[in-house]
């Protein structure tokens, strides 16, 4: 009897899978990208310098905290990115968290443009990092670890310095477009 019940359950589950769009046999890469686009995330510019002091950077929305003790963050970089070879060997980097007024910079740093810093707006910190002058926050890191993950590298940084600016509206990336959110503190100002 128990064997018969398990067989009925398997038939019902199998039937549901066949009628549902969630097939186990094929993976729809477009649907995966569409699903990831529906996850709103903050927008950052990640920067470093090569051995000669030349700055490199890229736009990232794949940024998050990993640990409070020790303080660790991670950011992901495509292996196809122009700056990948530099980030694959450096020992320090900085993350500038963007406000809504920085969307033009996010687009510039997401492009294949080689001289991304030509438009200005970047300063050096006392530790020597090149960061966006009016970023909502800056996180300076030493490389804690690197992990290969498919067509990306996961760069894990140990946080050494945090710089905070006045609260402003953050840049948000959602459904392949830049947007913002307004925290309760900004509703009184707008």
C-alpha cells in the first residue's frame, strides 16, 4: 500500500512538472537573466590602480557584505571586462556607492571606454584609493580572496576604511534600467 501511494505521488508530481513552465530538462538562459533583472540592487563603481599607478574601474551591482567579523564584502567582475586582468592581480580596491545623480558615471564605467576617469569627479583618499568624490559611501578594501565562478571572478575584500557622505538618494538598478528609492529621510526634502 505504501509503495502504491509513493508511486501515485511521483505520478502527480511528474504531471505537475510537465504542465508547469518550470521544466527540469532545459534551462532557459533568457528567463534566468530576466529573473535576475527583477532583483533591485544598488550601483557601485569599483576602482583600483595597476603597478604604474594608472586607475581602472568598472560598474557593479553585484556587491554585498559577507561578514561583520572580519568585515568582508564581495563584488563580481566579468572575466571579459577590460579591467579584469588588473583586478585579478591587485591587492587593494575601493567601492564607491552611487547616488542617483551618478547614473551617467555608472553607464560610462559599464562601457568598453578605456579612459573612464576622463570626466573627472574622482579624488584620492588618504590611503591612496581613487574614489568618487560625492559617493554615498566608500569602502576601501584589501583583497581577502578571489574565486572563479563561471564567467565571473568573485573578489572578496577585507574592509579597511569606510567613508560616509550625507544621506542622498541612492542609484538602483532594476529591470535593466537605473532608478532610485527614496528613504523616509528624503521624503521631507523633496
